C-alpha cells in the first residue's frame, strides 16, 4: 500500500461508501462508539473518519477531531458534522496522514481507528502515532478485518493481496501485526460484523515517554 493508491481508492469510494459499506461495517462502529461513550466528556481523535458516518453516534458531550487522507471522503464528513451533530461537537476535520499525526503528545483522552489498520502502509507506525497523541491511561480502539485462522479462507485472502492497491486495503493482515508489549495493554478482542470476521481490539495506553526513558537503562542493564 502507498498513499497515492489509498487516495485513489477512496476517491472512487467517496460517493458510494455509506450506501455500500455503511450497513456491512455498522456493528463494529457501534461497538467502538459504545465503548467510548462509557466515558462522556472526552476529547476523541477519530483516525480515518472518512465520510463521518460515525459522528452522530458519539455522546453529545464528546468533543471530536477527525482526520482522513482523502479530501473527497472528508468533504462528506464536513456536511454530516454540520447537519447531524450538535454545534461545536466536532472541533475539526483535517486532511492528514495517519502515520504522521500533526498533534502534540497527549492531546486526546482516547483515540479510535475504524477500518484503517489494513489500509495504511505501516500499521506499526499508525499505532505508535495513536499512542503518542493519546494521554496515558486513555483508550485506544482499533476496528479492522484480520486474516482468518481458517486455512482455506486464509489462502483466499493471500490470493487477493495483489489487488490491495486497487481495493484500498490489505485483505490478509494478521491480528498479530498489531503490537503487544508492556505498557500497552490489550484489554479485549471482540468479534464484530458479518460472521465475526472483523474485530474490535481495545487497548489501554501506557506512558510512552516512560517506556522511551526506560529503554536506554534496559540496554545498559544487559
């Protein structure tokens, strides 16, 4: 995947995304937003906000910033925010690369990325940036399709990988691609959408600065 192919794919999808993908992905979005709504009054970053299809579902007290790589998708989100959300709830909608978030550290109480992890070129970089801008102790939620454990389906997914640039995502991304390490606790993995083929992965963010500070000491200790 590369940024040009991602932009091209979602330029094609912009006018049809809600009608085609809205119902298919609705449950995963609902699970993620319900989790965030358990803590009203948060400032939330939605990475890959797309057409803003999730915006009306946030708790009215939640303040939302959305980013997306596609100007065409974001134009749809701007209309939805204006027409379907309380005035001032959506603070900003910005064209931005998910792997290079232009926000200071610890800017948001929680960060969510729905159907983004298999789109970006470098999922590790995506998660690193989500962690950086999320406050310690905040929730990080990732909703995505992950490769099947069924050998037949997994083979089909790998066979579709050459079409990644055309369709705008990698069909064979493994759940284990997402990081697991001390200070970044995976709280749960919940099945979602058709046949449970997608997952909501819920993390609790640790203190990224402390981990970075500890790294040199750990090296010296060896």
